[in-house]
C-alpha cells in the first residue's frame, strides 16, 4: 500500500530505464524514495563472484527512511533498476512537515518502517543459520508464515540464491535434498512447503 498516494504533489517524480544505477554505494542520502512503478535491486560488492543482494525494492516500497533519521547519511549499497522504474522523492524537511500535520499518515508510515525492519531482521536471521539447509528452510518458513500460504512464488532460483547469499549450484542441491526428505516440492516458479520447521 502506498501510504503517500494522496500527497504525491509534494514529491518530485523521476523515471529511469532498466539497469540504471540510481544511487551508488557511498553517495549521500538526502531524500525519501518511494517506488511508484518497476523495481530496484540494492546490491553491494563482497569480493565474491556475484554481488550480494541487500534487498529488492518493488512498487510501493520506500527507501532512505533509515538514513534520513540516522547519523549515517550514506547509502550502504547501490540502487539499480531491474525494469523501467518510476520513483517519487521527498526531502526530509517536507516529509517532517507532512507527517507532523497528519497523525494517521504518521502512524501508517511508522507501521511501514516497522514491517520493513522486521523483514530485514528475519533475513539477517536466515543468513545467520549455520547450514545452507537451515538458511533455506528458515526463509521458506518465514515467507509461508507471513503470507499464510504454503506455496511460495519465486522469480528464479538464481534470484533466490542471490537473496540467500549462496551459490546457485548449492541452492539446487539443497532443494533436491529437501524434496527427497519430504520437506518441500518445487517447480520452476514456486516452492511448496510440506513440513514446517520449528524456527
């Protein structure tokens, strides 16, 4: 849900082609960004074969809210569009003015920030699992519990491997093992969680 849909006149709106770097890692953050159309990958280089995917931003997602209200004003990753993407930007000053004059909007914004923080914390917990099997199972259980669905859609196994910071061949092996052990079933576009794990 776009909590700012009735206030976009206060934003500046820009559209970027696919595979465009909107912000580079280390650039200063001076605005809140709101994705209106398309999506972005936020990535950082770890020295491995492929960059580490910090997060993926889709329609109605915000970014920059943590940096604007922190002591660190610099982006921790590069923001790269995955398709033609439209983003609305608002300065910290205008954002504070808008939120201070509208308590319901402030509550909705804080709820969105809280949900984003919860999602990132769960991803961090997934990445901290000792084995690749547990990492994958933790992620699948989290998504299934959040969506209340046993069938979890995936864009591609390559994207899932990147999100879980594991090599693509390792992901395939773990999926095969979990299917053999009766935990999951899967096809090209989805994974079905059959057995829940006590995470």
